[in-house]
């Protein structure tokens, strides 16, 4: 069940159902990144400064990202949910699960969601609210 939840959450975050070949990255979805600021677009590491790499940054597509960037952790405590890292660290591309406590649900009817650490140092998606 956790694997199915992970796949469903990843689908929800990317907004696509097509499978991507290993090493591929979606095109930059202009307008769909909502309130986030996408790093400079790139095609290869040579397009970025010496401290940045051309990496897949979710809806921003291939972007110049400092690979050591990290997202806020731990997250502020929530009365109705528990957050846990699914990756060893909270750095770029790390995954985080937010699970509602028993009796609570997310607005989409699920009890958990997966978020990814993005190049703008923010976790993907909107802040999950369990009610």
C-alpha cells in the first residue's frame, strides 16, 4: 500500500501519468510552478556556474541547482499530521512524507502525501493540511 501511495503522490506532484525514461526530465512547465521561483534553465552542467549542476528540478525541468541545497527540516510541528524523511538527508531531491494522524484526512481524501526538496529550497506542493 505504501508503494501505491508513493506512486500516486508522485503523480499528483508532477501532474502527469506518462512514464519517463531513466535520465529524462520533464520540460519546464511555465505557469504551473505556481508561487515558486525556478532556477536558471540549462541543458548541461556547462550552462551553469562552477558551483551548480544541471539537474532535474521537477516542474522547473532541467535547472542550474547547487546540489548541496537543503529544505527546511524539521518542519514545524502539526497537531493533525506527522512528517518524516524518506531520504537520508533533507537536501535537494530528498523525499518527505506527511501522514495525517488517525481520524484526519487531506482535502483530496488521502491520509498522506509525498513532497520533494526543490532547487528553490522549498518542499514541493502546497502545505498539507489534515482535517
